[in-house]
């Protein structure tokens, strides 16, 4: 098993590490308060949730897009009302809540309806994600992981660096999904085909975790990924951190005071 690091300062394959020369435009700093947004994605039954939990176990906060989506679909919210208006009350349970498995069956078997659902919920989910990021930013966390299944499809990979993709081959993915959910092969294939192919996601990633092996293999790769995502910040990342924002604010105030004093003297 191996972990690929693409377009990143440290590259390792099959758990062997080598160091390359850093780009001078990406010099790092060692600030006590840091922030980096790491994109985490994969495919259904690829093991992305396991990697997400590994980040949490290291004290790194994770913004889970699936949890945000659940909140968006809660009864009487804006997202709920739009989805019910578009798909009808047949998707509701007896208590009025959205029957998520039923809605899933509808959209996974129909690309047009799946696109409609994504279009309806995208603004609400994006707002929810950025709200969670802002709360974590205020707390001054070092690293924030954005766990987003549709990271590339929603273009949110532009906000994250590095992007981590949890990859498995299609046959392994199919067998794991059928075993996990007890679904038929047809239903499992529909759900897999409804997402961007993992091979394509892999080509877009900065870091690729191969999860075709054992959990021990996954843990070993994660240790190396953790070193990569917790490395010192670049200057551009620093200015996006809380410490960077406060530094910029303080510098602006000082500059204004100095300018005012000079103007008074003249």
C-alpha cells in the first residue's frame, strides 16, 4: 500500500520519504496560531469517513458536509421547503421529516433529479460550511479539514490546500458498498456511478491515500499525511489565519497613528 503526495513539498511512496526543495514563493513560518484548510474527499465506501475520524482523533477539527446537509434538510428549514416543493411530499416520513434513503434512491437513479437536488441545496450547504469554518477560525485552530464528498464538483477544492483523496479500485468499492449496506449490485453501481470517478479525483489530488489494504496500512499512510498537513504555514496561509488577520489589523492601526502624528507635526 502506498500514499502519493503530488505537487507538495514532501513526497513519499510506499512509506518511504524524500525531501524536495521548497518553492521560494511558498516559504513557511512558525506562527503559534495557524490555519490551513485541508480538503478531504473520496467516494462512497472508499474509507473517507475512517480518515476523517483519524483526523479527529488527532484533535484536528473536521467540517463534515454530510452533517451540514442533514441540518439543511431538517423540517421547516429553507432547504427542506425547496426540496419538498421540487420532489413532493412522497419523500417525507410520517413525522414530516425527509426520508433520506428514499430521496437517495430517487436521485441516484436519475441524473437530472440528482442535479436538481444539488442545485437546490448547494447554496444552503455552502453557507453552512463557511459558517462552521468561521467558528473554527475564531477559535484559532491550527488545521481545519473539510470533509466534502463533492469537493471537486462544487469547486470547493479552490479553497483547500492540500486536497486529500481516499482512493480504492472500483471493484473493491463495489464489494465494500454491497457488504456495508446490503444493497444489490445494481443499486450499488448506481450510487458509485452517480459520483465523480475515483480515478479522476485521484488525478486532481495533492495527496492520495490508497485504501485497498488493511486498516493498519491506512493508519501507516495517515501518519505520513498528518506530517504533511501540519507542516508550517506558507505566508499566504498565515495571512488567512486569525493571527495573521490580527497582525494585519494591528499594523494598519499603527500605520494610521503614525501618519496622523506626522501630519500633526507638519
